[in-house]
């Protein structure tokens, strides 16, 4: 299996293009097929340059040759191609690109596997059962209309026939799904036959009609019966005769009704089966998405002498829109970047936007700029590529490890809480700012405080104060401040656990309605 079997070249280029905005102008990224042939890329590539290096690298091993990194791409245990990029390319961006690419390839492979499995299952059904014996033996919803006509004409003589099912986007509009005896099946939707078919579909009652004109021919008789399961009409079966030598009888109508009833059950079963496969596939994709999302969050709290960190993240769904990060910034003096953000909305769209925004903010912050500048630059990049009309709030702070100086800015996010050890009273780290992604230019206020020994900082998303009890009442920031004021003398983990326990006691068994993210920082010496 090779990457070009899983992705189209245009799809691969579309996937790679957004990463150009996160990388220096001259950065080059390429995808090689499993046979080492150039597949797709961004940047100005000299294919002869790659061709000269291809033979020097081991496909299954990570290697660097003449400043180019060759990173194998695998789906499961199968090698499908190689990711090639400049050795100087930003590691964080490449990590996100690589993980996202693997997820995309895995999804494509999964779709192929599902299609292959469905085809194999269909073949097994044909092998184990004679499809002519029972309509209910197939789960292929596209095959059922043709099978109905085949089975019907074995028992009821007819020169014309069709199965009509509703349009996927409009239940009131019927489509011809299978037919015989008509050179142009679309004519069967025209009057007078189309009118009669629609009447049976709307009333749910079968009927027999005589002497109907169809284009240049005359249809002597038409038998229409609804595809009906209980009170639900799912379509119509029509049979016609061009000769008046033999008329449709009540027995024909009864037989076709019985066949149509079984057909309706088969269609419903096939539809449910299709939905179940789709649900299982979505569940698998969400599980992969959850793993990728969790990999974007800190694996563990940092261990820095003189400081304690503790964090908790709980998504309301399998994937969520909250994210946070605690990371060391380059340069001197030693500094820690602390970011927390919340994407509008929930579920898969929010999670995808979260990964996109997290990468941009993190990459921008590594340039060492002050918090307000980082958020403003990130906002421009997010707004530039934001076609989804999803936005996010964010709070970014830089902490100097030795001095305890904390500089921060807020882009419309919940203000973190600061508990100075001297007073034990909660204070808000307030700063004026606007959310990210809505406008190209935003103004952000930047402030700073001095964190002293014993002081506690609590960063959180709105899922904490807006957690609700069974009556719909919110936990609120007042309770949050009270909890911190009562627990700040403990370690960071103690403060975190006390807050989580208090919120859980308040909400009881009420289902979580929003993502819950909280991290605590304490200076200990």
C-alpha cells in the first residue's frame, strides 16, 4: 500500500498548504510514495535533488541526508511513504503535521477497509444464500430495488417496472432507483404515471390503473403498491403491462404488497446497518482524534525547583475545544510560558480548531515575544485561515523562574486567580482583550505581577465556574475563589484536588456540559 492509493495528490497538497503559514518562506516539505517517487510537496523542490538522495536512505528508518530529514510514514505496520523536510524546520510544527498526516492516512485506510469489508460481506451473503429466495438476505441498499423487480416479475408478468425511493435530501421528491422496460426511466416520473406513483406514496394505499399514455406507447395497466413498514411509507413499486390480454388481479396486488412489505423491512434493515457501520467508523475516528488531542496537551506537569505545577483536563465529549500548555521558552533568563484557551463550540469542529490554534500560538510564542504581541500575531494567522467562523479565548503569561515576575495578556478569556500568601485573598489577573480569530487586528492590554513564595495561581476555562448542579445553578467564580482561599496553603496538587472535589460535590451526578480545564501554579521557595 502506498500513500498515493490513500490520498489524491490534490488532497495531499490541500493538507500541506496551511502549514506554509507556520513555517519560514523557504521551507520545503515533500511526500514520497512507497516506491520513493515524488508524490506531492510545498516549496520550491528540485526533483533531481531528491532523486539523488532517495537511494541513500532506508525507507523504514528515520534518517538525515544533506540537510534533509526522511521520516517514514506508516499506517498500522504498513510503510506507505516518506515525509521529507529541511532539517531546520520547526520541530513542533513538523510534529503536528506528522501526527495529523498519520491520522488522515489512517482514516483513508479505514475507509478502504470498511468498503472492502462491506464488499466481502456482500459476496459472502451471495455465497451462503441464494438472493432470489429472499430479499432480506442483502444489506446492500442499492441492490434491493433491482432485486425487488427481479423477484416480482418471477411471480407477476409485466413488461414495465420501477422502484421509486425518496431523494436523500427531500422526502417528498421520488427518484427511480431501478427499472426495466423503459428506455428513459426519468419519464416514469412524468404524468400520468408520475402522478399516480406520487398519490400511492402520499396515501400509502395500493391501486390499479388502466389505459395510461407513456411517451409514444400505451400502458394498458399499472399496478402501484407502497413500500410500507407499519405506518411509514418508504417508497413505491410499480409494474405495468402493455397488453390488455391479462389484467392485474387482487391476487397480484396482494402478492406484490407482501413482497413490498418485506422489501421495506429489508431497506430499513440495510439503512440501519449502514448507519451502524458509519457510527462505528466515527467512533474509531473520534478515538484517534482523542489520542491526538491528548498528545497535544502536556504529558505531565513540569518539575522546576522552587515551583509546583498541577493540572486536570476533562472534555465534555470524546474530543473537546479546551487546551493548555506549560513550556519553557528559549533564551535567558529562564522563563516559562503558560497558555490556556477555550474554543467556541464543542466536539470535532472545536477539537480540530483547537489543534490548529494551539500550534499557531505555541509556535509564535517560541520567538520570545511578550504575551500581548504573541496573542496579536497568533490572532492574525488564525483569522487569515479561519473559514469556519469558530473563535477562541486565550490567556498567555510568561513567568520568570528566578524572580517570580509574571507578565500576562488576556484575549477575552476567564481571568485567572492569584492568591498572595501575605493576604490569602483571591485577586483576578484582569486584563482587557478581545477573543482570537474574529478580527485581523485586536488591542490587548498587558500587565505584570510579582509572584512571591507561597503565592498560588489558578488558570481555568469557563467549564469550571459554569459547572451546573441538578437544578441548573452554576458553581460560579465566588465559590471558586472561596475554595482557593481555603486551600492555598497546601501544595499545588492539594489545591487542584480540593477545587476538583468541591466542584464535583456541587454538581453531583449532573452530566458535564462543558470542557473542564484547570491548572495550578505555586511558588514554594
